[in-house]
C-alpha cells in the first residue's frame, strides 16, 4: 500500500514576512518557525536545547531585550507576546536547516526546504538589484559626461554666435574719417 505524500504549500510572501534583519543577518524567530512547522514553540526550543551542539552562534542566537523591544515596536505581529518569559531564539538560514534535522519530522524537512528556497530567492533578488543599481550608476555617469559635453558644445556655439555678431556689428558700424560718395 502506497502512502501518499502530502504537499505542503506556504506562500513565499508569508515566509518573507517572517524574515528579519537582526545583527546584520537574515533570521527567523523560533515562534514563527514553530508556527510554520506546526509544533509548539516550547517543543522547538526544547529540541534545540537537547541538541545545542548543532547550533553554534552563527546558526542561532537569543535576542537581547532591546532587539526584542525594537522588533515589537516595528512589527504589529510581535505585539501578541507583550510579556514574554524568555527572549526568543533567532535562526539563520543554516540554523533553520539544522533545525529540520533535530525536529525529525517530514513537515519540518519540507517546510525547511521551502524556507531555504525563499532565502536563496531573496539573495538572487538582492544580487539582481545590486547589479541593476550598478548598471544604473554607469548609465548615470555616462549621462553626466554627455551633459558636460553638451554644455561645452553650447558654450562654443554661444562664442561662435557672439563672434559672428561682433563681425556683423563691425561691418554695420558708422565709419569715421574721409568718405567718398
């Protein structure tokens, strides 16, 4: 008898909305991950503590009170936990991948892959954006150079026009001295 594998569908926008930039790293909070994995935050944190060796500081860290307060003030979503007993854990992309291995469930593996794919997609978008920004900067530099060249051309044209006007004025001037009719 074949077991039918269930397809997990989570909109990329939902995952992106749960990614925060903390300490210069793109991270997701344990509470958000627990929601996506459909486990209790307490159970997720417990598995992390049991396997703490798999989560070095570059994979996971605990938010400071200041960081948590800043997140709460910036994001309405985080206001639900007005009084938290423990400050939340934040997981980097690699920490999320490691988390799926310690949770040891099919859903955790599939959701982690979706999350990792979203992180990769965000990096690609960022790279494309940087490349476009660089290209726009090059175009702006060329436009500035062309503006300078056009200004020089107009300056020469004005000088030429002024020179021609001076020549015309010289020919039209009232002559003085001996005149023959």
